[in-house]
């Protein structure tokens, strides 16, 4: 049997770009070297931010065969799988909760591979996932950390993690699926009449205010748009009491240099004035919505820029799915259906582990019921017909 070797590095930026991206292969763009290394280089993650990068590498006979984006966390900010209640319970029990290990993408609630294995066949990928799951537990024990959290992972990774004693956590997001629509009107035709008319009213109302929406992807994005897009990002952060600024201007500048081919900016203008915009990524057949902001508020601006323009982009570019981010129950009334998300958690202290397991059992039942209800009350006519509830 070939010799296996595990290695911790001080950041993705220390790993050759080609080697890391070969392991990412067709997975989410947020896993690619350009995104993760730019977060490090810009100082958005690091020791000083409580996101100390410690990517875990697995080599076999000297060859890099697997890796995971691993962080030593000093808090629970920017994860979108909330465990503050667990941290409070640990403190009351005299258990040190921080630092902890987190496998995931900083500030990004997007599901995807957390164990990167390149083009490995299914059986070999499963073997490598089991090795990484065990290695993470061993790191937790060796360094006397409270636990390991693997957020927004793929369902097939759950088998390896569950087999290694990690606890499953079920969540949900709202995703839009392209059912082969040839036009936006055809998409509208797939909605129930009440929702179809609502979308038309919202689009018409914005157009009557003289607002024009542009969709720019890859090389279509002018260099001078990155600075205002950063200010648009700040507008939302500073405009909400719960806002947290995780990204800085340097990060946007780095993406302009090395990641433009993955970006899609959707902007709204009125008389030449930039009003609002969304920062999106695309790869393969998926569009990922990330950051939204507006310099001036207009009725229906948010829905048009964040959702309808993204749907139009998917239809025109032949993209199969649109994931606009976490939260927002209002998405389901516009053709976005509930999709499950999975995270897995290993807690070293058996007392805390038992308490969390009980909590997660109840939470899974509640989340599962919410997903079933959403399917039964979908705005899409293709779903099982049922009476439409009153909208909040």
C-alpha cells in the first residue's frame, strides 16, 4: 500500500494554483485558488480576523490526491450555519468552545465539495473523504479543540462524515431551476397566475421609473465598474444593523485581476446614474448570487436586480440553476423552490455532543417539514396543485 501523508499549510496561497484547482475541478468557483488565495492576500481571512487558514492536504506516494479548505476559527462569524447557542451552552458547562476547526468557504453559504478530490472515481473519492474525515477528528483531539464543523457539504460527503461520528444538520435554501425555458415569458408561464401577474407588475413598475438593468459577465465587465461595485457592497453592510464587512477594496481589486472570467455583475441605472447592483459568480451551469446593494431605494428594485435579471441571464446563457444565497422566504413566491443543505459536526466533549445531537434531531424534523411544505405550495405550476396561502 502506498504511503499516505497528511500536511497542514498556512494558506491556500502557499499551494501551487494548478495543483489546488486540479483538485477543485468542476466544483464551486468559491473553492478555486483565485477566490480563496485572494481572501488571504487581501487580509479578509487570517490570524487577525479569527479565520486562520490551515488547508489540509492528503498525499499518497508523494502525489497530492485530496485537500480541504480548513480554518482555525476564534469565533462563529461569517459561517451561516449558526452555532452560537452551542457556544453558549459550552461556556455554561465550562467547556472551551473556541478555537474550533471549520471546513468551508468563508462568508459564503453555498453548498459544494468540502473534500476536494479532483476527477477521482466515486469509490476512490469516498475513500479519500473517509481519510480526511478521520484526519480532522484526529487534529481536533491532538490539539484539544472543541470540534470540527463541515458546512454546506455535498450529500455524498455526508456518508463519510456520518460514518466517522459527525452529527448531521439539515437546512434549506431557495434555488431556481431552469426547466429548459426559451424565454423569460416562458418562465412566467410556468408560474401560477397570481405569481405570474405579480412578477409582471413588479417589472413594469420599475421600467416606468426609467430604470434600465444591464447584465455583464466576464470580459464584458469594464475595469472601472469594480470600484462602484465595492461601494455597492458597502451600502448594504452599512445600511443594516446586522451588517458585517468581511471584504475590502483590495479583495475586489484582486478579483478584477485574476477572477473576472467567473464574475457576473448585474447593475441598474437611471438616466446614466448607477443605482444598484449585484455581484454574482458563475461556473458550469450554475449562477451564484452573492452581494447586493443600492445607492438609492426604489420600489421593486431589489426583486428585479437580484432575481428577475438573474433568471433572465440563466435563460439566455443556458444555465441550469440559480442559487441567490441564504434566507429570503419571498423567493419561493417567485419560482425558487426549497432545496436542502447539509452540514456535519463533530464535538469532542461527549456531554456537548449529546446535547447538540438531541437539538439537531428536532431541527432536522422541522427543516424537513418546511421543505415539504414549500414543495406543496410552490409558485411553479409543475408542482402539485394546492391552495395558495396569503403572502406575508
